[in-house]
């Protein structure tokens, strides 16, 4: 498993959105989100796919720890969070 620590992870709604988004990437077939540590684990992937995963996370508003966490990232994470809450029913 590959571990990525991210920013802006708040709740299960966020986790649902992240799982759905990352599983849509070819080559990613397992995603574990740990809220307490703001951590994502994915199946072992190539460097190319890992780059795609990190870009997708950033576009959804969950940049990797150490990357810029702009107001836009924070706003996108709130939208992703709300979307995830609605789809978790």
C-alpha cells in the first residue's frame, strides 16, 4: 500500500468523495481513508498513477501535506464534502 497524507479531510462525506474519485483512476482498485490521521492508502501503483492520484486529490480540494493549501482547495473540499455526504445514503 502507498500512503498519502492530505489536507482538508473533515468527515466521512470527504472520505466517500475521495474513494469514489480515486477509484475512477485506472490502476487504483483499493482506497482506504483514515480520518484521524488525514491519510489515504491506495494499492501499490506506478509513479505515473501516483502522480495522477495526487493531482486528482488536489483538484478535489485535498492537496498532499506539504503542497500549497489555497483558498480554492479549501472551497473545493467543502463542496466535495457535501457531495460525499449526499451520496453516502
